C-alpha cells in the first residue's frame, strides 16, 4: 500500500495558530478540521524516528534498546504536530492492538516517565497526553500509569479545552472520574464559554453523574444534595 500524502502542517493552519490566545468561533472550527484532515496523512514508518516508532507501537524491548544506544531527548517532539513521546505512546495505545512483539504501551509510559519525560508536553494545538487519552481510553492501564507523571488536569489546549471537556465530549467515564478526582475543574470554561458542567445535558447519565458529584464536592455539597 502506498504511503499517504506528505504529513505536513497546512499553511492555513499555521496562519491560524499564529493568532494570539485561545481560538474560538470560525477560527476554531477551521483549525480543528485542518488538524484532523492533516492527521490522516500520518504514516509512522515514514514520519517517526526509530525511537518514536517503538514508542508509538508499544515495542518496549526495541524502545529501551534504542534509548540506551541513542539517548534521545525525552522532552523533544516529533512530526509537524510537535507530539511528545508520552502522547505518542497514548496515541499508539489507541491504534496499535497487536504486532510481532508484545504491545506494551503502559510499560513504555512507565519507563519514559521514570527517565524524565514530561506527561504535559503540548502539541501544536496545545493537546497534552491527557487530552489525547480523554478522547479514547482503550487500554485502562495507560490511564493508571499516566498519573505516575502527574498530568495537569486543567491543562488547556488552543481552544481552551481541558481533558475534562474531552472526556465529557467522548463519554470517557474512567478518564473523567480520574481527572476530576485529581483536581480537574468541572466549571472551567473553554474559549466559547462552555464548561464540562454546561455539557452534561447532552451526555449519557453516567457522565452527567460524575460531573455533578465533583461539582457538588467543590461546593461543599454531599451526594444527597445536602451541605456537608
């Protein structure tokens, strides 16, 4: 199969990202679409370094070998999306299920954090590993080990969204619970003035219940609705 078109940041997206501050309205919609469309051209064998490929595929043995040989900067980024290594492991965990080697994304993340990699490296649109994981938590252990590196539960991307916004939007209950239990703010507003709390009317009851529980905790209310 032929490789997709070159994986490059569209000039239009580059221009939008030069806009100061958070993006909203039409600019945000355009940026999201351009980012999504460009991501379709991501071809790991072509676009990642040998170290990046081993991280993305969860090939722990190869990753450790390349690390010990090349000593890469673990807080550097790869590709035009400026993706950090913890984010690459998270993204790989969502996509790579099997291979000719044990697929061990959680073990890769533990190693990277132990060696000094930050879990809070933002990509070109400000998404951290936690933002990415909040979109699809396919491997529960990845969420568990990500917290070895103390991810920022209130990190904001260029749209003002936190991991909690993403978790609510994609109905990721375990991620949302972990985020809010570790200081995530259910009332944090994105660039459109929308908070996770505002989103609960359009999500499954289980997601709404988690947001309500932590919103009540922050206001000193018990789950029965009485003041603590």
